């Protein structure tokens, strides 16, 4: 016990994440450190946005050239772009932009500031109401750097956009879990578009397994969920 607490006083229960049946309204800006992170972390949510008519814009930060360590493919950069465009069509993403930054690179705080300015400018250009990005507890350095840049951009945007951190490598302390059961097959198909990366890592097994675990927080027949952490202000009406 800490000072001043009574021995028989109740210990507060930890909060459970809220359940969402649908995501908040767009327009939506998605930041992915690598081509495939957008599907792994938020593919179900993005499909639901697109089906509802929300415009979804994707920014892929790195060229992804380290995604072929055994040199199985003649031009991994071009291939990953092709895979990203295919996945975007499956999810209904309106536009994909490629920054072509180096991946698995040691970044500086100056790099974070430059990326934040670019994210902010893009969010203002499309009138984004939601910014999806990796959460800042991700174990991968590229994900962590992207998270820091997005959080800085959200600070500059003020109340103009709400942030939702997503998980890929590292499970997050969820504020909300979105029921993606109705669009699970769409997410699976989008993951399958990244054949080059699946040849190295079984992301369908790992990612959909995490989504199945998140289903423990959902009611009724819902079996799969995507977890998100609020960054910046909370989404309107949520």
C-alpha cells in the first residue's frame, strides 16, 4: 500500500479497451514505415473506411530495399511498390505515395523533425481528420522513428486531426479495439499481395493471430479486432 490508503479500500480495476464497430469518419492519412505495415496494423480499419466512402491516403516512408536479404528478387524496390499498389487496390485506398527513404537506418532528431513537417503538410493538404501511424512502443527502429514524427505532426496540427497508433511488431496498451471480423478476408487478401515479404516471414499467421487475440475484447460473434492507441486528441464522437 502507498501512504494514506486504507487496508480495506478497493483496488481500482484496470480499464478495458472500448469496442468499436466502425472507425471514426475520415478523410484518412496513413503513415507506413514500410510497404505492408499499413495492412498489418490497420488494414481492416482502412478497408472499412474505404467501403464507407472515406478517402484514404497512404504514405510509405522507406524504399524497403533491406526486405530482400537473400537477394531473391531482381529489383526489390520496384517489386515492393507494385505490391503496395496491389494491396491498396484491394483495401480501397485512394492514393499511395512513396518517400523512398532508407530503411533500417540510424535516424537523428533532425530527421524526425523533417518527417514531421512533411506529415503535417500532407495532412493539411488532404484535410485529414484521422492519422494512422505506428505507436511509439514499436520494437523496430523505423516504426519508432515514424511514430515520433507523427506525434510531433499531431502536436502541430492541434485539433485538426486525431491520431490512432497501430501495432505491428509490439502489442500496444489499447484504448480501443475495432471489430474487423466483417472485413477479415479483405485484410487477408491485402496481406497476400505482399508475396515478397511473406516469402521471408509468415505475416498472415502472426498478424491475424494478433487480431484473433484482440477479439477477446469484442462481444458476440466478433472474432477479430485491430487495437489502437489514442495519440493527439481523441477522435470525434468516440
